[in-house]
């Protein structure tokens, strides 16, 4: 623009950042630019979905008979999924499209972070050594948090839009604070970077803890002595010039691996497996959907759907008789209430399964008109997916339909055994609940009633035993044994009774039986423990259940960076 003498100062560029109430400004700018030959920059057009139809008409209207120098530039963030595309097709077809993708890999990300600065930046602070050291650590931190997204939920529970603006503002804050204080205010800097600059994007408490831990590991007083490793084999560089830092990265940064982010190599296997699964599922869904899918040789689509449908209906048990179950329970203990709730939820789910399958069966016979809901159900049965109408009433799960249904039958069997006499099983399958929190809360309620303790002054004590499920023959006197949990990001060392590094290619090793009981809050042992989140599935995030304190000989920070968590289902 400057080369062609188009600048904001001479009024030939109109820069509009779209958002609330900016549509009118943008329309006026387009009209003026079309007649006088100016340039218009419309930023973040994805934020004004309702106005995009008007924009498309205006762009089309001014494309004929306008000034020869008139140009329109638009920017938008890419949609996270095909359903979220909001930009009209007409705009996309008539525009020259340029995508700006972030670099991949730590090496490229670190160079890109350093490229935001110059030799002048490095020399602008009076505390040059401290400023340079912290600036480099911030660049590494920025590269880590941006690139960690590729590991999916094991990287961050939710995806966040970290961008180069976060880094440049953090460096400005760093400069201001170092100039204003005689000593380096380490705690203040970490708080500003971790809770405000980068933390401002973060909505999940566990992700906030991860962000804080990175800063505690990378930015502290010892870094000025040059003995701080940002990653295994990668020391913080000494005081260098701008080119020297780029050269230091080229010469010393280890090859790309999950170790650079504090993760175990298994994290990469998990992330690549998910990517491959997604690719093959997409290829499968692109197959032709005609009835005669096998080219005359195989089973037709309808026949395949019918056979899956028949098999599910045949194996589906009768609903729980709630009146009979309630009559069987003499005492309404917290555990009995949990059993009631679980049976009611299971009845709602099995009722929906039975209803929708019977309806589809009539549709396939030609006795009912096939609706869009029935079509979606048939597609799900054909592709071995769990239908959306069922997941609405079910529990979070990433299993395919076959495995999901086998799991459902196991859950029903567990409930049948439990509701026969309401005796607590020797060891409870925690993953078998719709709402595992209700069972864990029931453990606290039982103990609170027994000892007349206030419920809000209690918490759960978690002790990992050395037993397998088969070794447990009777329930404990208080609390409960639970089984069926898996650890991701590390493993449990049964012999020494602590968290240990995972073995290669063992992505989610099984946990031994865990003994859970309720204790007063003031008796909690917080020494040498890692506060481990428990999730229902590998998706983490919204499937959070509880926090278990697990023993560790190493610093808790190691397991936080490795994203160690317990999962109820894999």
C-alpha cells in the first residue's frame, strides 16, 4: 500500500475491525472507496454472520462500474468444523484466497516467535541480561503453548486462540516492569503472563494450572545463572545478540518430540492414531450410499441396517421395574438413592433405543414414511456410530456402536446385580455410572451421617491398593473399592505405590483397585501428591468427574506438564 501511496494517513485505506455496530461504518467505507478508488480492509468478518448477506450484495453491486483502483481485503478465522462455515459461497468464489497457517514444530515456532523482535528490542532495557533471558524463555513458552494444541485433549482440554499479540504485549509488560522495579518481580511477571496475557484465553481450571506450571518451570531467578533447562538437553542460552539467538536454536534445539513440551512420547502415538481414525472414517463416509453398495455382490445397505437393528433389539433387556425395586429397598441410604437414579436414567435410554429402532423397522418395511430422524439412525447403524438421538440420553463415550452396546449391556448387568439386594458390591465399577460424581458424593454422605460430620468439611481420601479386581472378595467397612480406571500420560508403579513414567506404546495402562473413603478436610495429606483429574473419556474437558490425590516421589510439575489423568473409559 505504501509503495502505491495508499495509506491510512492519506485517507486512501479504510480499516474497519468488524464487531458490534461496525456494519454501518463498513458500508459507508465500501461506498466511498468504490467511487474514489480507495482500499477497504474488513477485519474478522466471521463475527458478523447476519450482515454477510448484505456484504455479498454490496461487493457484487460495486464490482461493476466502480473506480479502477478500488479494492476490498477481508480477514476471517477458519471455521472449526464444516457446519460452522458462515462466509457466503459468492464471496469465496469471487475472491483471491490466501491462508496464513501457523508453522508446525517447535523449531519453526520458536524462530517465528523470535522474528517478532529485533536487535533493538534486545538492547532497549537497562537490565539487559535479565530482559534477554526472560524474553527468550517467553518465546519458548509461547512456542510450547501454541504447538501443544496438536496433541488434542492431552495438550489442552480445550483449544485456545493463542497468538503473536500475546507474546509482544507480554514483552512490553516485561520491559515496563523491569524498568520500574529495582529487583526483578518474578511472581508479578508470572502472574501477569499466566493469568492475564495468556490466561485471559483460558477457560478450563486444569489448563490454567498447566499454563502456570510452565511459567514456574521456565521463568525464575535461577535462570540468570544459566543452569535452567527449558527441555531435556536444551539450556537457556547465555546473553547473545539477535542473530546469536537464532543460531543457538539451530545448533542446540533437540529434534522435534513430545519431550520438548514435557509430554511422554506416547502422546504422539495417541494423537496420530486419532488423526488416522478420523481420516479413515471420512473416507468411509464418502462411499456411495446406494442400496446396492456392493455392486451386486454383497449385502445391500438396507439388509445390513436391518441385521444390526434386529441384533440390538434381540439383546436389549426389559426396563427396570422401578416400583418393585423401590419396594425392595428397606432403607433409603445414599447408595440406594444413587442406584434408583441410575436405573431411571437407564430406563430412559433403553426406552429411546427401543422406540427409535421399532420406528425404523416399520419404515424399512414400508409401513411408515422414512423421516430425516430415521434416515440419520439408519446411517449411524450402517457406519457403526452411536446415533445422536441415543447419545442425548446416554453418558459421554468415544466407542463405536458395537463396543458401546456391549458396554451398555455390562452396565445394565451391574445395576441388576446391585438392585437385587442393594448390598454394595465388593468393588464398584465406577465407569458404569451415568453420573459417577453421585456415587463419590454418596461415599461422603454415608460417612457424614455415620459420624455426624458436616458434609462441606469433608473430602475423599484415595488409596491405590496392590490388588486386582479378582483379589477383592468383600467391600470395606467404610467407603468403597472401585475398579476400571485407566491412567493416561504415565503409569502406576504397584510395587513402590507411586506414579511412574509410562512404558512406550502402553497408552492407557489399567489401574489396580482403588480404595476411596471420606475424611475431614483437615486430615488431608498434601505432601508428595499429584492432584490428578479424573475424566469420563479421552476427550477430557467437559467430562471431568473428580480430583484424586495420588502419591508421587517426583515433583508434581512433571505430571502436570505430561497431562497425567485418570480415565473411566478408553
